[in-house]
C-alpha cells in the first residue's frame, strides 16, 4: 500500500526524492524530467532555499512598459501566469503620461509583536514596560549591530492590553527600522531575545514573538491623473469613461463582494512585481487585505475622483514591506536581474514602484469592466493558452488563437476542430 510517510525524506537528495514521488504518483519518465528542468536557478541552490525539493516550476516573466514614476522612467519586470495583466498595466501607464505617477513610501519600519499572558496587573505591567522602554530598545539594538550601522534598528516600543476569548493579554509592539530588508529575521530575533526581559518586568509569560504583516508604519502611496482626452475611445467620449469608472469604484466602496475582486485586481499587478523580485508576496497580500479591513469594513485600496478640470484622479495607499537585501531576493539570480532592470536603489523606491503598478492595474481593470467588458481583451490573449491545450504547436498556436478569438469562441473543443482542419490540409 502507498504511504506518504518517508523516513528522513529531508536528508535525501532531490533526485532520490523525485524517484520516490515518481513511484508514489506513477509519473512517467517524461513527467518526472519536467520537474527537474531548471533555468537560472540551479537545483542545488533551490535545494538550499526550501525543504524537500524535487524540482522547480516556472512562471512567465514579462516587462511592463511606459511607467514614469516621480519623473524617472521604469521598465517593470512582472512574473505572472495570467494573460492581459502586463499589457493592461503598460497601457494604463501609457495613458497616465506625460505626467506619470507621483509616489512616496514611509520609512521601512516594521512591527514586532510580543504576547504576554498571566499578568496580574495589566496596567502596572504596561507602565513598567514603558518606563524601561529606553533600556529595552538599547538592548534590542545591541543584537543587530550591522542593521544599526546602516541607519536602522529598534526605534520605539508600545504596549496595549487586549481582550480575547482567553482573557486579557498584554501586547508589546517593537518598532524596527529595517532599512533595505523586509525585516522578518531582524524583527523576530529582537522580539525573541526581548522576551525574558519582558517576563521579568511584568511577571507574565511570553507566548508569541513574531513580526506583524500589517505594516501600517511602512505605507506606500501613488497618485496619477488620467485626462478626459486620453481616455476617449471610438465607443465612448473621455468624460463618459470617467463616469463609468467612478460608478465602478463606488460599487467596490459599497459592496464587499465586489471590493474583494477590486482589490484582487490591484494585487495582480503588485504580486507580479513582488514575485519577479523574489519578495514575500504572501506577506504583502496579508498586509494589504488586513489594511483594507482595518476600519471594520472591507474597503478599496484605491480611490478615484475628478479634479477641477474634470479629469480622473486615481490614488492608492497600502502597506508595502519589501526588501532588496536578504532572503530569496539576494539568492535567486533572476530576482537580482529583475532588480537591475528596475533600477531601484532602495526598498522604499521598490515600494513606490509597486504602488504605482497596483494603481495602474486597478484602473485598467475598472476601465475595461466599465466599458467593453473584461473578457474581450483577456480572452484574445487567453486564446493562445487554449490553442496549446488543444495540442497546437509552433505557428499553429497563433493561427488557431486568432481564429477562436475572432469567432469569440475561445474553447478547447473549437480549437481542436480547427487543428484537425489544419492537419487535413
């Protein structure tokens, strides 16, 4: 009988693990070989990055064009499997010119949370921690001399009492300037080392000591103007396009079911940049959606309104904990190339680019949804995937994709019919 229990699986080589997986899942030799196809990231390096490696998977890497942010030209690498995202972001950025985007980002300050339970007098414990804040911060900074040397380090500390289903808890927030790192390792180390000192001060017991991904002290913002003239199409004058986009935004602001998809469109763009630079897209997603719900109601991360000239103004604000040093960003060779393509010199600059891309992506989706519909452009690009699924090769792919898109019948069965016709000819 098959079992997924494998003694010391982690100690085996990738080839040995793959042999086990091949037998367990009854993979063909061709299927097993696909898993071991590597690109710039060799299998040995991958094996050091995560556990139980058996191979690699690959995501298309595209480049969004036309981005002008704070007066600087950018080509933006985007790693994503979904068609139309890169094209949409590029088009939205083009329509925002010649002014482009203005963007800003806060200092890279992250929150380390330390949970204390079993405290007898919460207010007295809170007061004692704040009285000893300076010494606690100095101790935290003694743990990471390189970070302090580069201008970062622990900056502040706060304490609050919360009510939970398990009773009251004392939560300490350690604020750490992480400079050009995302900061999880530095913050978690400081939080763990501080725990015994906090227990001694409060008489409580420490439970969790971990970074928070709701990085409200590390916000990124972007803003742009799309003029009426730039938004005019054959079907709609620019003013009507603006009214339709505003209606779409109002829908998201009023309805959480729509707002979830509205914010997903923003993250289509941001996640693609995060993945291309090997940053932690799960952390960015968690922070973005938590921030969207921070006031008790899930809300859009963007907002739209008209200015005095009647043009459309778009803005975005969200937590953006990204880094240029440490983690996979420095170990993945493709990520290093993507950072070079971007030309960003700091984590704050990368955060600004991400915010601008998120705003561009969101606007492009709203414009399409409110006018021609999202499927027209998306399905034309998706048609190539359908052609491949039908078995098309080489030049057949584009020919079949063009036909099923023109017919507005982007389906695998129709693609197979056309492929058979081509083979007979």
